[in-house]
């Protein structure tokens, strides 16, 4: 008992006829051709239109390789100067805090003891405070900047 496979061409029961499929395809083709024709009509531009090319100005031109290298070098230099200035400001803050601590200690030492006990030690501490204050003042004058 072998069962054969039969192939039937043409419309069968429960399938759509070919003319309906062809009509749907024709509608789709006509829709696409109308859409393409509307895009390529006389109102749209075909080819090169020089009036539509934006003029090159210093604002919108692309820099050449030398200019890019110069820009990158300047950017790196500015970043280095910013890092140096940030470190300098941190050092000034640390030195200022030490200066305040030393001055408070000297003031407490002088208030606690009599003036005849150790004038040499107090003078040495006062000179150290003065040197530190001058160093902080000089660091405040220095500012690294890109030229």
C-alpha cells in the first residue's frame, strides 16, 4: 500500500485564486512606482547643486593634521598646567594649616611660660614660622599658565 503524492497546480479549495495575488502585487508595484516618481519629479534636485553646498568658513572647516596636532598639544599642556596648579594649591593649603598650628603652639608656649625661661627656643620657632610664611607667600605668587 503505497500512497502517492499528487501535486496540483491552480486554485484548490480553500486557497486564493492567482488573480487576487497578482492584483495585490500589481497594487504594490504601482504604489512603489508612484512613490519613486514623486521623489524623482521635477520639484526635487537631481545631481550636484552648488548653491546648496555650505560655504567653508573658519568656523565649520575641518582642521588639517598639523592643526589637529597643535590642538592636541595645547590641550595636553593645559591639562598639565591645571595639574601643577592643583598640586600647588594643595601644598599651599597644607603649609597654611601647618603655619596656623605652629603659630598656635608658639602662642600657647609663650602664654604658659614666663618670658625668661627659653627665649632662644621661642625665637627659633618664630623664625621657622616666618620662613614658612614666606614660602607660602611665594607659592601663592606662582601660577602656571599655558601661553
